[in-house]
C-alpha cells in the first residue's frame, strides 16, 4: 500500500483554496508517470501525424484558430456570394 501524500493547501484572503502543494518527491513520481503516459499516447502514430498535431497545437497557442461557428458562418457567406 502506498503511503498517503501529505498535502498543504494555499488559500487567498477570502479563505478560498487556490492551490495545493505536494512534496517534491511525490511530484517527481507523478511527473514520471505523466511522461510515460504521454509517450504511450504517441505510439502508433506516423511522423506526419505527430507533426500535424504539433502544428495544430502551435496554431492554438499563437491564436491562429477560429471557432467552428465562425468557420461555418464564413462558409455560408461564401456560398451566398457564389449563388
């Protein structure tokens, strides 16, 4: 059985919990598990697929994306012009 992680809670001036602190050893263990899970997520994907996903993530980070609604609206406008 794994020993319980001792958590420390951080609260703001209103007494609302805003963060949780965990011991660094526990964090490093969690971090290793996350890295392992992330590597498994990429297994079976081609280099081209990974590149496309990474490019999409960069676009999102740099604000070069639009919502589905705005894309549909633009498509409707273009179809009306062509009609």
